[in-house]
């Protein structure tokens, strides 16, 4: 497994819905988790970042030890606007300030196919939205209302 880097085409296309969580897909998700655990400071990873166009990503919430799996995730409601400062493994070295919803309510399936509805706030919400952008084929550089920051000084560029 290796990280796909912009301008790799797979990062710029919406991923496909998972109709059935097959043994092959479970194995792939396990590999993603093993891979992400080996990376420094990886808090989220989307399937297309490691070469498969599937609607699944994993997130390690702030303070959590283990990655959580989100299959066919969607936002069902959102509230309040904030800005988050973000980097991305697929856009190495770049830092952006991005306009995002502070609070989101989401629906997704876990690895066993059980549906969940859950709310996220601030950082956890921003990470979810970043990963959701990935599986929609959107990167920080192609995101509307994203501002690139100078990494050295973190001032507006
Ligand atoms: Zn990313």
C-alpha cells in the first residue's frame, strides 16, 4: 500500500458506493488500518488515497487510540460555520484554512454493515468532512473557500 499523491487521477474522482461489505473489502479495510497505524500523525485515511475507489474512510478521533471505519458515510445535517487548519498526506507540505461546518450529524455503516447515526463537533467534525471530501474526489486545493497558508509562518498566502 502506498499513498497516492496529487495529481493522481484517483484522488479527483468520486468513489463508488459499497453495496456489499465483501471479505475482499474487509481485508482491504484491515490493510488500511495497519498501514495508517504505521504512518506518523495519521488521523484519517480514505480508500482512494491508497488506490481503491470505494466510499470508505478511517478516522482516529482526537484522543482515540483506534481507527474507526466509516462505510458509505453521509452528512444528514450541519450547523454553524468554522475554519479549520488542515494538511493532507496526498498534498504533502501544503496547509490550508478551510471553511467547514462546526457541527454535523452523519450516517454511515460500520464494518459489520450496521447503520449508525452520530454527531460530531469541531475537530472530529472537520476530520470527517476532510475524509468525506476525499471520497467525493475533492482535495484541499480544489475545495471552494479554502485558503492556502504559508506553512513557515502560517499567514495567509
Ligand atoms: Zn487528506
